[in-house]
């Protein structure tokens, strides 16, 4: 009789166990790398698309510094609910920006701000207080907010500014520019962006979260998540 080589049950179980351990160690890394790529792609795509929209609006309406308006969000009824269609930001955006972008739908949020949905699942939200502060959601907004984090900036929300009309020193990196990553009161040093983003170090204006500068840091790195980035981005 010929002797047949075969694995014992114990050997099979040990091998499967090793494979399981390796998979458990490597799968989260692969998932995060994919998350990084998706967020990076959507950030670049949004930045390109909205700034192209501004350029096209300038063809029709002239220099952005003249048609930019620092308008507010929606009005509220007696019960404190935002009134649909009353937002000056929405009217402004629909006139100057929206027609030049692919927009799925518009929505007025409870804070009075404008929410703009894009076909790739990302979205853009105004602060509700003015039309200069904008927040880009790299993916599903509800899923982002359900993370339960005290601050999701730099994780699934990324801060931008559009304020081309102010030539003050604090706004010098936004003057005559279109939609740019949040650089208000920035001193121009990459180290300052990293310190602010990584440790929520606030600049002179204490109301501005340090993580607002994470977007500018990613842009400075060629729209790539830095290798030592402390947060796990999501979409």
C-alpha cells in the first residue's frame, strides 16, 4: 500500500488560526488605507469642482470679491424651527455657485445653515451664521455625526472658508481667493498647522478650533493624509 501524506486536524486548525490572526492584524490597516484614499479623492474633487464653479460664476457676474456677500442662514418660526426657503445663504449659493456644480439636493438644517448634497455621497454645509465658513462632509453626514466624537473636524468633516473680500491680516490667505481650506489667522508655517490640527491648539481667536486647520495641513501635503496623522478619517 502506498503511504499518503495528509494534514492532521490539529495542523489544519493551527494554520487557520494563524491566518485568522494575520487577517485580524492587517485588515484594519487595509480598511484605513482605503478610507484615506476615498477621503483624499473626495477632498481634491470638491476643491477642484467648487473653485471651478467660482471661476465660471466670475464669467457671468464679475470678480468674486464684488458678488460675495456675508449673508446669514434661515429665519426661525415661533417654535424655533428653521423656515424652509428663508435662508439668504441658500439664495446666494443657488445663484452664484450651485448652477455650476452637480448638486443632488439642498436642505435647510436646524441651525439655519444650508446643506448641499453631491452625487458621490459627500456634502457641504454652511455655518448658518454667515456665508464665509463652510464644512465639507467626506461621506454620509448622519453616520459621521453618530460617531459620538466631541469634535469630528479632521475626521469626517473638513473646514473651508470663502471670504475673498477682506484684506485684513487675519484673512490674508483668503483674500481674493475662492474656497480654501481654513487658514484664518495662520502664520504661514506648516509646523503651526500640524500643532493646531494634531493637538487642537487654537490660534489667537480662541473660538476657532485647532482641528479646523487639518484641511489646510492635508492640502499642504499634496492632498494626502500625512503618515503621522493622529486621526482615523472616515466617509
